[in-house]
C-alpha cells in the first residue's frame, strides 16, 4: 500500500494506521501502551467525506449524530451522551473543583463554543462568551482575518486529578479564494476512538459555519479540512484492529450531500427529535406511521416535521439506518 496521503479520509486513515504501526515510537502515558507519531497532519480535500467506512472500525452512525446533537445543545451534563456510549462514565467530573460541576463532561465542545461554559476563561463581563457568533462577526468584518480562532482547551483543565482534559486545543477558520477552510489543532488524538469521531464532528461544524456565513457571502464554498495532532497515537488494545484495516484493500470514500440550511429553528427541531427519541430508549419504529407503544409519537414528529430535507434524511440514515435515506445522504443509487 502507498504511504502517501491522498486527501481522501478512509485511504489516509489506513495510511495513518500503517505509519503508526511501522514507524510509531512506543510510549505509555498513564500506563497504557501506545504507538505514537508527533506532529501528525491529515488534510481532507472535501470535508463532506467525513465517515470512516471500514467494517473493522464498526462506526456507529447513531453515536456520530448523537454526539453532534450533544455539542449543538451545549449541555455538558453526562445524561445527553451516556445513552450513546458508557465510555463517558470514565471521565465525568467529580465536582471537587470550582467551575467543573459534578456529572459534567469537559469535552462537550459545544458548551465552550456556543457560549454556555461557566469558566472564567470563557466569560467576559456580561457572562459566558459565545465564540461561534464572535467568529462569524470577525469573518464578516474582515474576510481575510487570521484571528477567527475558537479555544477549547484552557489551562484550568489541567488541574490535578482531572480525567477529562480536552484533546482539542483550537479551531481556526479561514476564508481564502472564496472557500471556508478549517484548521483543528489537537494536543492528543487516539486515532481509533478519537479521530474517527472528531473528523465527523468538526467537518459538520465546518459546513454549519459555511451555511451560516452564506448570509453574508452567498458564493462561499467549502474548502479543506486540516487536522493537526501534537500526538497521534494508537493504543495497544487496537493493534489487532489496525492490522486488519491495513490489510483491507477496500478503502472506499463517500461524500455526504451538501447541507441545505442550519439556523435556530433547525437546531431546535433537531435537538427535539434527538431528545424525544433518546428519552424513550431509541425505539427503532419511531419513524413508523403507526404510533409505537409507550412512545410520544406526536412530539417526535412535531419536531421532525420542522426539519429540512437534508436533516430529515440525516436523521433517518444515521439514527434509524434507513437504507434508502443512507443512499440518498451519500448521493448513491438505491437498488430495491
């Protein structure tokens, strides 16, 4: 296999695994062995190419969209993400430190991006600082700005005993040659459990930013996605999985269709759909015409009906694994 990156997600994910296995140095932070490469970079030509398709990785589309909703809601309590993955119980805040309440998660990036974080580093004189709206304002005032930076990791996160030191440092936005580029800088990235989810979340935020900015720049297009990790690493418990992916010759990449719209109405409706579905235990028949037993069908569809075709298709594809919707979301023909 080639060791060169191509700008396509799945090919370059496999290349990264190969390079980690072959050339990574061994280290063991907190006693867990890893293969590690410092200052590792991956660039996506198209940020819509955002889903890992290797069957060995077993990507959970339900988790991907659930985590996005958790970010967009900005509520960093564990209740919003725990039903999707028990992993988060390992790093939940104990409540022993000021600014980090009990049963919250520091790695809900939306809490810090959208003006919900009650930490001094994310506040001004009027309260929590909304980095998202400020970034839009910066890019409106100066299309060529180099100051459109969103901070996630802050020094206060590194208090002794904290199990959840956010892996992401900054998001930096550029408009160049009428394209919106996003540069994400990570202090640390687990290539299996971190990168594969992060690339979906950050490129979705990149496209949401794009449709937000088109109010001011109607011809703006999606640029590249740049992912930089101070430490890109592979844990020993994933060595066997990595070997299987490296040996798999079928790295295929799919691009999602362009996002049609995202605003406060879409956000509220999407979060409503997710909340009703999650609180009722993820019933598989929630989309059915007949009302599922013990499910608030009316509330679910009241939110769902307010979504645009893009978001309705995404919900059906990623939450309910509807084959027709999955093909539509990735612009593929669907054979009956």
